C-alpha cells in the first residue's frame, strides 16, 4: 500500500466515523466508498467505526472482486454501480439518519420546501421504491432515483449521497438530513410552501462553482 492509497483509506475511515459523530448513523449500518485509481475503496461489512482502521478498508474492483479474507459492505453493489455510471462522482455515502429514514419509511419524496434542495441538483429528492438490501434490483432503483441528482432516499431503508469528493458526499448527507428534519417539523406546523421548479432550477445554476456548495452536474 503506497502513501496515496493509505491517505484515501484514511479518508474513508474518517468519513465513516463522521457519520456516527454527526448522528447520521448508528451501529454498523452505514457505509462509505471512494473512487481510487482503477478500483473502489469501501468500508467493510459489520465492523463498528470505532474499531475500523485503514487496513480494514476493502479494495473492490469494478467487476465486484476483492481480496480473499476481506468482506466489503453488503451494499457494495450500488456503490460500485453509481461510481461506474457517474464518472463525475468520486465518493458515495449511505446511512440511515432518523429524519431521512422516516420519510423513506413512508415512501415520500422531499419537495422544494427550502431553496437548499438545489444543492441536490433539482426541485425534489426522489424516493426509490423498496428492494432488498444488497441486491441488483436495489442498485437499479437507486440509479434511477439519482438521475440528475446527487442524493436520494431508499424506501423502507435510508439514504444515499454522492459527491465529487468524499467531503462533498458527507456534506450532502448532512444537508439532506437537515432538510428532512426541517420538513418534518414544518408538516407539524402546517402546510409547507413549495417553491417553483423555475425558482429551484435558477438556484441550481447560482450554486454551481460556489465552494463546497457547488452542485455536481448529473
């Protein structure tokens, strides 16, 4: 393992721990991957982040193979498929944060209740239909929900955020959970006002190139 690979592996461990630290994940349910050279570096299956180190990160080829004795996350397939289908994406984060998952449990998309939804690429956040975890079917549904977007919900499951860098993917995951939390509270207050597609599409363009807020073009 050379220095660049160790740095990339450490970034995956740091992001996985950040998911826990920011309350987006609990236990061993979340997973993180990053594109590295001709393969993917992904968190292992069933290992708590407190016990995870760079040597535990699994190098995964795009054909799905990996070194013997190492077991990638059970969700490796949609990580691999997103990175294969979207060359502008460099990292993928998956987690089960409370508010994102609550809307996913109801199979509900998130409408444009706040202009920050533009950071996700368009006027809504789609919710992919349910399919069992780790399956090719779930991967296909996730890819469809991510069309022209960089986040989505997974029905009865959780969320996905994908960014050009691992820092961007994690930032998007936090922003999505924040938006879902705001929407959940607003629904208790009354009927949230929905911004127009025109307004959000205009904001998408204004966000492009604006620091970490820059929208990944899908």
